[in-house]
């Protein structure tokens, strides 16, 4: 137990930063996963342990967005079921992938999000009430099935995929982030169950990290609603660029 004492403050501080990043944009797990591994956890255990923090963070974030009246519940519930199925499949994947290859692929995805966010081609179509016809719904189901697979498998950077999947439909980033926290909260339950089944969770470190991400989860929605889409666009862009360069230059 004494070996844990120096780790707790560090986990809390990094957790707060990661929680805010995850709510506003994504990529917080690119901070927390390496930290857990640095503290001596095997990669799979670090992956499972990180899910505790994700769950706790999003509980507070969901409450924050609902309190501020920006939770598009019907749309979020449409996106959630395919993500649940994908998450179960992703968490059960027994696929060995080279770390450097994975990091570079993720970096390219993030750069794609950065370019899309910077150009913002859907800006002129952005509106309060968007009609989701059959084909839009089919696209959402397919894309969030993929989001679930990726999120169940690794989690890190999944927020950028959710942002991309919803930006193309003309939603603003405030509502996108509200949907994101609900979907990720739901599918993380499924993935976490798989990690528990295989005994790949360190609960002590997980809840210490979760204390920090929960604080970040409370701060994030206020920043998102108060600052609005344009400010979030800048946060997303800076966050994506920083993590993409890190993955490309230091895989």
C-alpha cells in the first residue's frame, strides 16, 4: 500500500486534466494510459483500470450537460445501441497489433479530424433542429458501431471519432460533446465488464484516477456550454494537433 502513496496525487492531477480534455475534445486517455503503464501496470490492466475513470467522469459530465439543457437525448439514444454491440466485440478482440503502426494510424485519424474541424464545411448547414431521415440514421448506426469497436478495444482517442461522426451531420460541438459523454458512458460499461471478467483491473489506482477525472467531468460541461462552438473548435484543434504530433514523432 505504501508504494501507492506517491502515485495518488499524480493520478488525481492528471485525471483532472484528462477529464476536461475528454469532455471538451478527446485524447485524455493518451495521458492516463501511459501513466498507468509507467506505474507498473501491464498494458491490458492499464486499459481496464482506465475504464473506471472514464465511467466516473462521464456520470458527472452527463449530469452537467442535462442540467444546462443541451442533451439531445433522442439522438444520443439512437447512437448508443450500435456502440454497445461494437464495444463488446472490441473488448473481446484478441488481435496483436504493432504499437508503432497503431499509433501512426491513430495520428492520421486525428489529423483528419483537425483538417475537417479547421475547414468546417458543415458550418453553413449548422442549425438547431436537424432532420434525421432514414439514410442519416443508417449512417449513424454504422459509424457508431465502429466507434464502439474502437472504444471497446482501446478507448484512447475515441472522442475524436465521435466528433467526426456527428460533425458531418451539421451538429455544433456543444451538442456533439453532450451526445459523446452519454454514448461513451454506456459502452464503457460493456467494455469494463469484459476487463473485469478477465481480471484486468486495478481498482485502487482506478478509483484514484477516477477522482480526478470526475472533477474534470464536472468542469468540462460548464466550459463547453459557456464558451460555445467556436471556442471548442479551437480546443479540439490544439488538442488533436498536440496528440497527433506526439504519436507521429514519439510512437
